[in-house]
């Protein structure tokens, strides 16, 4: 059953590495913006610290993925 669904999706959508990379980068950007906005508008120092740390982790993950992806595509 899963093979049939996979075949249907593959026939209708052309997904290559560039599309996957763009999707990953968009998701990372959106996540970082969410945490950044939360850090800026947080009401307590504890929440601000949690959200700021999350922004840092998102940026580190994005940098690592961009490095790997640039080697794969470029």
C-alpha cells in the first residue's frame, strides 16, 4: 500500500535536492523567527533565556545544514 502511495506522489511531484534544501532552510528560518519573536516579547527573564537559547540552537543547526547542503548540491 505504501509503495502505491509513494508511486502516486512521485509521479505527481518533482522533488529534487534543491527543493528539499529550500524547504529545510525555510523551515529553519520560520522556526528561528518564532523563537526570536518569543524571546523579544517574553515577560520573564527565564522565558527570555529559554527562547534565546533556542534561537542559538536553531542558528547552529541551520549553519550545519547549509554547510552539508552546499557540499551536496554545490
